[in-house]
């Protein structure tokens, strides 16, 4: 049967994409989704020995072949029949061996069999279209799949699992009640008590301010950078390794060991950050050292946080580092190293945090300080918001306040409808295609 309108968005296509990241792993998942009855015929061309009566949700070991019938892999295949699937359509997952070559071959074979490579976020967009999740939940999924730290993942899961949507829903139903009362006052001006709307307005504003107190997160949020700097031999590389939990940088008793900037992603108190070890700063004795010192200074200048390491084993804590001393606006924590060598003879220098990588003393406090310096915000029990959500909530707040100040019910009702539109933009009921395009462009492939 021909279509009445051309399917420009490709909604009728069977789409395919890897659902797992590139690189080698034990398993990789290739996922298909298509309208009812379309997915299995495509998949059968890849997996010709699938039985006719394939049951939904039954794991099947099957051979996967290319267009010429050559064996690509033996894999587990799962069929989820719409609407009981992640997208609401007929979904097939092929769990193959986690080799990038196998995954590529399976995708190529799928395309030869009639599937189309999915666009960014296309699976989630189909799920949205089929009412499997709302827009906030879709955004939460995107945030979750780009989360590099536990804390960030924790905030995303609140969004992805519908926590924010439920709270927005609560506000929405309170606004709807208020609107109903306001409209009743329009129709039957004499019957409605005046006091009720005030209490309801208070309730709505209270719910809004609770939500607005939530932490703002950004999609594609850059992870913060932390540079460790100081004089040669101060113990920078030792601290770098200790914070990383791995012996990544070379440590020796010889000053000038580190010549280059070494960057690694670390997790501190659940937050991901990029940690840099740098060359000790002193008048350079060679071209390589000079370049290393310059790179260290650049790293310190561009970092969100600088850990300035002072050698506690040198008399009196040693001279001040000559390098990136001047305050260039980045936050810094002064760390006095090697506490095990001096800690029972004298206190730490003023304003410095004493640590020892040998005894582990002070490392916990340092992690807390780093976390505090980078966030400055308490994270317990908060609801994460995207800037887009915050703007819509502020718009709702304004509209509800304006409604409360009106003496004419017609005008109040118009304000409240504006509030409902703003709330609907958050969960997607009143979101435009343009907004959806913008949001889904930020998704990863295969989501
Ligand atoms: N006892 C003790 N020794 C430490 C501690 N931290 C570092 N050291 C020693 O101090 C020396 C220098 O350590 P590194 O970590 O290489 O110092 P660095 O600042 O990276 O030095 P450069 O790369 O040369 O600038 C090594 O011999 C370490 O074993 C500590 O907490 N306690
Ligand atoms: Mg070093």
C-alpha cells in the first residue's frame, strides 16, 4: 500500500545502530527498531535459521550472515514485539561478540538487508512518539548516557526515571485545578468562594520554588580540570598517582623527573575530573625542561582548580614556588607534602593542607576540599534541572503570580493557560518539532 504523504522523516524505516560503544569488549549489542511487522523480515535476512514462530523476549542463539551468506558471528538474538519494547515498535537486539569488526560487519549486513543506520537519538525519539517516555525522561537518558561520573549519573537517573516529570505533573494538575476554579468563576460569578484560589496559588508557588532550588546541569557539560603544580621533587607525581589510585606517573627522588604534562580522568567523591601532573617549576636546565615548565604554567592557567604542592620535607616547608604564583583567577588549594616526615614535629604551614602519600594522611580531606572547590553545592536529594526546564519553570512562576494579581477572571485564566503551556514544554506536550530536533541533536548514536 502506498503512503499518502512521503515519509520524509523516515518513520517507516527499520533503523539499526550499535547500542554499545566502539572498541573491543566481551559483548556488543546491535539494535533494530521498526514499525510493527517490519523488523523481523529484515533481521531474518541476517539470521536465516531463525524459526518461524520466534517468541518475543526469548533468547535465541543464531548464526549471523552477510548478504552472500558468509558467517559473521554466532550471536544471541532477542525480539521485543511492539508496543512492549523500548521504542514501542518491534525491536530486535543482536548480542554479538564485542569486536568493532564484527559490529561493523553486522551493521553493513543489516543495511544490505534493508535497514537504515539510525540518526542520533532516533530510538529515543521513536519512544517519545509512542508515549514510552516524555521529553524530560528522554533528556535524562541522554544525560545518563554521557555521564562520566557517579554523581552526574545519579542526577541524570532522577530525570530519566520520571522524578522531575512527576513533580512537574503535580504542579500542572494544581494549575489545572486553579484554572477550573477560575473558569467556574467566569461562568457562575456568584457561586465560587474567593479564598480557595489564594491557597492554591500559594501551593503552586511553593512547589515551583522547591523545584527551582534544584541543581542546574548541562548536557555536554565539560568535566572540570585540576592541575598539580609546584617545585621539582615536591611530590606532585606521587600525589597525582594517589588521587588517581594508579601508578601512572614516574616517581623518583631526583628533581626534574616529570618533563611533560600528563592528563588522566579521575573520579573524586563521585565527580569525574581531568587531573594533570606537571613538570616541577624552576629555571630550566635544558630545552626539554623549559618546554615542560611552560606547559605546566599553561596547565595551571587554564585549570579550574590548581593544587599547589609545597615540599614539607624541605626546611620550613621550602621556598614558595616561583611559577604560577600570581593569582590568575583559578581556585587553588595549597598542599604541604610528605607529612609522614615532619608531621609529629611541627604543624602544617598556615593555609596549607598536610598530606602524606606514604601514610595516606590528609588525602581524604584533600578529596573533600577538591570536591567542595569544584562544586560548592550540596548535592544530597536534589533534583537536577536543565536550563530549558528552569526557564519554563520561571515562566510558569511569573504567569501564576500574574494570575493571582488579576481582578478579572478572564485575564487570570489566560495567564494560567500560559503557565500550562510552559509546563507542557518541559515534558514535551507543547514542544515544537524544532525544539525536539535541537534536543535530539545532542544525543549519542544508538540511543
Ligand atoms: N616520605 C614521603 N616521601 C614522598 C611523599 N611524596 C613524595 N615523596 C618522595 O618525594 C620524591 C619526589 O616525588 P615525586 O612525586 O616524583 O615529586 P615531583 O614533584 O613529581 O617531582 P618532579 O617530577 O621531579 O618535579 C620521591 O622520592 C617520592 O618518593 C610522601 O608523602 N612521603
Ligand atoms: Mg613528577
